[in-house]
């Protein structure tokens, strides 16, 4: 099978995360068809290599230690979309949200505009039930198609309700990946919808450091509150650990200032968790995904160390 340069060995993962952090992955493979995807999964399984999938890496922290396995990105046919009947749209998981919305509006379909503010792919949006304060994937998603990593030959359809989408969370079956899905949109005034998109984008750039290296919101908002407000209230705005800094503009955005390591980022997260817990009794839940390493374990360890020894310990 010829991947025409789409299979890379020891590819730096930092190139595939908006945070620009991450060591090498043993293999990086961009797959363009279902057959390619199934073949790569078979090969990885034969070699006993772990497999992970990412979209645009806009919600991902990779480790500086890299990943000793196969990191997949879906593109080509797996990023195409097709308008079916009555506003039903079939979308490949690798489709890039902003491109998708542009095409949908061109075809007179409205209802997915919120995705423009989410700099990722459709698969990533399903996995995270991505959304804004206006809307989220769960309100338009009808069904998905997944493949199980242990049995890649079979494409399994599931209804959206089966994956229990909740705030920035889905319950996809373990060891599976999304290859596509269907959303339900409606016909409507695309001129108004497009101008609303421009307005939302303008508002975002005023309130969030949209162009800096980050994963967007580092923590999910706790019920009835905002992670950014809590982190700011405990005085952490602008705090730096190594090359990572909590944004002055929005305290839930943690920025890589150029040479941040995954440990710098995790340390900042631990500081925020410990300080917010101590001041408000609220446990911040990471929204960022740890891919290819056990970030939860490292974070728990840092939180415990800080709690036991104090933040300066
Ligand atoms: C500036 C900025 C602003 C942001 N604003 C928002 C916002 O308003 N709302 C919001 O919800 N998010 C926001 N985010 C976070 C991020 O864009 C979303 O979570 C997005 O949905 C991630 O998509 P992705 O394709 O980049 O996924 P990735 O970040 O690459 O992956 C995220 C997770 O999804 C999994 N995944 C990816 N593709 C698949 C697949 N095909 N099958 C199974 N699992 C998969 C990955 O393994 C990983 O666990 C923002 C990020 C940035 C940098």
C-alpha cells in the first residue's frame, strides 16, 4: 500500500497540535479511505502497536516523551460530506468544521454555524460534543459510524442517543474511532446565518487569545460557573511555568509561549486545580484530552504533591 508520503516515522506530534507540544510518534499516518484505514489498523494490531486518532489536535495535549504507536489522522474520502434528503448531511470524521460550514451555507443549509468557532474536525467535535454557548453537536447529530480497533472490517452504525452526549463529553465505545456521522439541518436564511458567524468570530477574537498556541478552554466549566472566572479569582492570570503561561486575556486559556513542555502545561493545570479547590471547594475537570500517554496519572500526582507540600513545595 502506497501512502505517498502520508506515512511518517518519528513524526513530531508538536506539529499536529494547536498547542505545539509533543515528542515523536513512532508512526504518523494520514489515511484517505476506509480500506486504507482498515489496513493500517490490521498492520498495527499485527505488530502489537497501540493506535490513537486525532483531528486537528485543537483539544489535545501530547507528551514530550511522544507516543510509541500509530497516530492516525483521517482525510481524503474520510473527510468528505454529502448532502442527502431534507437537510440530512453525511460527513466524514476528518472534515474540517470551518470548511464544512462554508459548504453547508452555500447549499442553503443552516444550523451548524456554531462549528465555525471550533477549530477542529467533525470526528473531534463528536468525540467532545463540541459546542459554544449557543449550540452543541448533540443538538444536530443523528447517527455516527464507528469502527472498533479490534475488528476494523466492520463499520458499525449507532444513533446519537447511544453515545450519551453531555457537556463536552461523549461515551464512544472503548477502543473505537468515528469514521463519519449524519447531522440534521434545515433550509433557512443563509445571509443572516453567515453574518451571525462573522459577528461571533469578531466577538471571540475580542475576548479570547484565539491566535496564540492553546487548546482553547483547558478546563470544562463547572455547573453554574466558569473555569476562567475561578482561575482568575485565585490570582493565577499571567502565571508562568517554564514556557507555559495562563493567558492574561482569558484565564482558562493556557498558552505555549514557544518552548513549553507537556510537564509545564500539566504543572499549570495542577496549580489551577489545587488553588480553585482550596478557595472554592470546586474540582476543575480537564477539557483538554491527553492523547498517547497517561496525563491523568501525571496530573493526579502533581495535584497530590501540591496539596501535600503546598504550591511552593
Ligand atoms: C482557539 C480554540 C478555541 C476553541 N473553542 C472551542 C469551543 O468554542 N467549543 C468547543 O467545544 N471546543 C473548542 N475548542 C477545543 C477544540 O477545538 C474542540 O474540542 C474540537 O472539537 C477538537 O477537534 P479536533 O478535531 O481538533 O480533535 P482533537 O483535538 O484532535 O482530538 C480531541 C479528542 O477527540 C478524539 N478524536 C478526534 N478525532 C476522532 C475520531 N475520528 N474518532 C474518535 N475520536 C476522535 C481524539 O482522540 C481526542 O481524544 C477550541 C480550541 C481552540 C484551540
